[in-house]
C-alpha cells in the first residue's frame, strides 16, 4: 500500500515537473482572436496555460476550461486593485513569504509613481512569484516594462516577446521613451516571436542576436472558408472593390479614395465597399468632397460569416494600409479566392509576390494604386485564376492557423532547453 | 442694442477675431453678452452666462435636469410654454424639446436681447427657436467646420436653422456657396466679413531679400486631418528627392501627432521636420520672422488667420484651394494656390518658388503685405460688424 502511494506521488511529481507553465500576458483579459486561438491550441498540448491581464473575472473572455485566468484587478477601479492585492498578499504570506517581502519593499519604494500603477505592479509580481511560471510570453512589446525586473534575475522565468505591427513599426520612431525601453530591455529578452521577417529585422538595431528572433506567421483557419468560384471581374457590372478594417489612420483609406477618384475621372465603372463599423468624419468628408457618394458604401462591422460572404462576392480586395504587421484580412481574402491589391508596406511582401499571387502598389502612392486597379482590369480570366490558385497555395503553406500552437511550442521548448 | 453671442467657450487671448469683434461693438455703443457652455474666469471683456452642465452620473443628471426644468417651469412659465410649443411646431419629440430647453435655459432666462448671434452654425442646432421666443433677431456665423464637415455626418441638421435665421455672417464666399447647397435660402440677408489680424503687431517694414539655407518652411496648424499635413509631408519628401535643402516646422499640437510623426519617418524626412508643439502666441511671430515660405495645404479651411499673419510678416504663402483659402491668398498675385490633395502639384509649386528670382519673390511678398494691411485690419472688421446689426433694423 505504502509503495503504491509512493509510486503515485512520484508520478504526480514527474507530471508536475514536466508540464510547462506559461503566462500569456496580454494586458487585458479579453485578448484578440489570434491570442485566444494560441491559448486554446497551447492548452490542448498539455501545457498549463494562464491568461494574465488587468481586469476582473467578469471582464474575462470565455475560454477553454483548461486555461486559467489570473485577473490582476480592474484598471479603472482602484478598489479592484486593492482587493486583488490583499488576496494575493495573504496567499503569498503562506506560500512565498520571501518573495512577498521583496514585492512589498518594491511597492513602498515606488512611492513616486501613481498608486494604480504601483498596485498593478504589486499584483503582477505576486502572481509571478506565486505561480512561478516557466515562461512569460508578452503579447504586446511595450509590456516588457512590466517584467523588466525579471530580466536581471537569471533563475527567473524565460521571457518571450511578440513583435506585432504598430508597437514595433511605429511607436519607437515617434516616442523616445519607448525607443529607450526597447534598447534597454530587448538585448536581454530570451526570444522574440516576429509576425513577419520584416518586423523581426526592425529590432536588430537594438543589438538583439538574430538567432533569438523566430518568425511565426499568423494564419487563417483553412476549414469552413467559403470558396469563390470565378475570380475574374464580371465586365457587365461595376468592379466590386472591398476593404475590411476599422477606421484608423494606418489603414490609409483616404489614399484609396484619392485613387478611386482618379478612376472615376477616367469613367471606370466600380463600386467600393468598406466594412468598418461606425462612421468616420474624415472619410465621410473625403467621400463627399471628392463627389464619390455614389461610388462608395460604408458598412457596419459584420459577423465573421457575413464578412466571408462579402469577400466571396467581391471582385478584388484592396488593402491601402500604410503600416501593418501582416494583415490577417489579406490572408482571408486570399484563402477565399479574391485577388488582392495591397500597398507594399513592410511585412506584406513576404506574403504577396507582385503579379504571382496578388498585386502590390507603392505605399502611399495614389497614382500607382489607381494604375494597379486598371492593370487588374486588363488581366485575362486565366491569369487571374492562376493568381488566385497561387494565393490559396501561399496561405495553405505559410499561414495555416492550426500550426500556430505547434510552432510556438517549438520556440518555447528551445529556449527552455538552452536554460 | 444688446447682442448675445452663443459660443462653446469664451474666446481665448489669441482669438483676435472674436475679441476684437466684441471690443469694436462695445466701442460703438452696443451691449454684448456671452452665452457659453463652459465659462472662463480669465475672460473679462463682457458678461458671461453659462449653460447648465450635464453631470456624468446618471442619478445626479436626473436630479439636476429635473430640478432645473421644474424651476424654469415655475419662474419662466410664459417662455417655457412658448418654447415647448415652438419645438412641437417644428416637429420635434417631447424628449428632444425638453433637451433643447435645458440646453438653452441660460439664453431663455435673459429676456432683453435684441440679437442672438450663434458663433458657429453648430451652436444653433437645437436652439433655432430661442431667438423667436425671446422676440429677438437671429444671426449665425459660418466658420468652416460647421458648414463643410458637420453636415456631412449629420445630414439635414440645419433645415430648421435655414427657416429661422434672420441674417448670416460668412467668412468666405466658398462657405456661403456650400450653405446654399445645404439649403440656405437665397433670400436670407448675408454679409461677408473676413477674419482680421492686428496689423500693427505683425507688420514689418523689412522685406525678406534672400532665402535661408536650408530654406525654412513653416505651418501653423492643429495636428488634425483637415489641415492636410500628410499631403504636405509627402510633397516635402518629393522636394527632398529633388535635392532641395529645407527645414520644415509645424507649430501646433493635436490628436494626429502619431500619424504625422510616423508619416515623416516613413517618408524619410523625419530629421528635416520639427514638430514644435504648442507655442505661446508671442513666440509665433519669431517663427514667422525666421521662415521663408509658409504652407497651408488644408483639405478644409474656413479662412485661416495664420495665413494672414504670415503674409503680414512678409512670408511667401502657398495654400490649397480649400474653401476660403483662395480668397485669403490670390493666386500668383499675393501667393500661390494649389489644388488640394495633390502632393506632386504642391512640390512643383514649392520648387518654382525656390527657384524664383529674388525680385519676383519680393514683389509677391509686398503685394501680400499691402493687401493684408488694407483689407484685413481690425478696424475694418469692427466697422463691418457694427454695420452688420445696424443695416438689419428694418
């Protein structure tokens, strides 16, 4: 009997030791879909997965049961932060008294910073010392500031930082503090997950060893996506151009409108639909001022199924963005079988090869955009059919969402092994 | 005669246009009162009346609005009934009527107004019946955003205003044309009074002889999409490709800083562009004096005081053809007007100016200075406003 229990305990010990404990730190408790997907895929791989963020349990997204949620307190209410702090302090007093002592000391020392920030720090530090994760995966690069103290402790958890869009491509160039933060912390980070090679290269200037950067492309769920039958524009009706994405300056919609104005001047028949949600003063003014009211429709945000339906109905998908990591919506358009015309910003060139699986125009160049639409109209159905097939193949090969968790696991295991 | 101006805030020190207008009217024997959403203790020129604010919290809001409405109903019964009746006659719902009543209470309490003058057309939305109920005449100013942008987002928002307004003040012909398209009747009396600047403060007798090296280019504008700064930056990046050495300074702050700073970076002109942020009014003059070319390549612009100031100091001005700008600067006479939203055109124009012989530049600059001095002085503006209310006494 005693032997049986000893065996059982050993098994348990082994399983505890071998199960990877990972903190995914998103900042909030309701992360975007691609982070939710990553969490779910990791949880399915026998990894103890925690979604850590500011907020309370009520605000947390509904996720797979295997994913634990660590709510660090609602950012908007100080009391929520205090409540979490007290609960965690009591727990730490029993389980991690030394760490608690350190965390309290830090809390008291940081008297210059606002109380809310100090509470956030205290709660995050206690959560880390209580759960002792093997690895913390920071989803948004600027959050590296929250775990900067861990970079100096070699026995602490490994740190992985995701490099996505604006926080890497835009923010450091216009905010000196963020630039300094990256310069200070990035060389000590254990590994980076880059959403494109281009964005990975962007941090080499911070003296990051290239081998620490792993490109793992985002992807689309291949199953269940409706397939467009005829990829060529139907001449009998106006060319149906579609863009999808909320109104934000980085989407470059005003460039699209300027280009479409040129097409309208040339009497090219088209209709442009933007699925965005809400009205935007700037865009409405532009449409009105350019006299494009009859040519442009703005639709509210639609459910995913409806978006795919609209994609399948479109003749061409347009991405006029001035900056993106890699736009997922382009991958979806390619998977559906809609020819894509995109601006040639950073990472997109890793997905679209001009004339082979889509068309590129020079970023912010209105004339070039208009030229590409005209060029597209001159293509034969056979050329477009081939282009669409190539696009589908690219997405299937390079952007398969089901491999996201798998690829990320390889990265995690590698850095844990080097330890 | 008492004139009530309805504005969102009392004019700040730098808003010469409004401050001067009020001062001029007072000097000409008018009594002026200001009706604002948020009063400012710093403003001492005339009496201020604040609109009752709306508390953020639900319960407090209900309590305050309820109390004020009952109070108004008891002590201003006649006005109350007249206003509600007028709102009903205009086809507004009861809720809307009460909402408008609450927003206009500060105006309705003042019974002895001869004119209710809305500083922007947007200020008159929901308050179209105020003047009639008070037995006053109603005037409205067209300033830019209110006519060009707001109605695009709110179609039909001025339908009632067009019926009720007695006299219109526009700062440019272009805005008036847009207003006619929006439904303003051609029968409504209209008076164009352009903005004005303190000529004595800005005027210099010295005419700039040569350009600095690198050429100093300036824009004074809020960092807002309507100022067309992204197009300006793009034109400047093209200018850089033409091997022209320049430095560009933007004075002003705003919500689009990230967009513009990134554009400057991505277009490769980050080191050539300075975002100076908000600069005290007194220092702006120094910036004008140290620059060679002034650009105002707006997508939408009522008239633009900064362009007047730049011309007074002797800067060569390049502007877009948005609304009032082509009346502010006369193409190839007092400066240059370029079609908006076309960075290549702007770049070509800049290039031409940079290679223009010195005498030609000086001639343009002198013509601009002369025109600003004679047509856009504060005295002229004061006289015009004084007549604005007089000639309507029929």
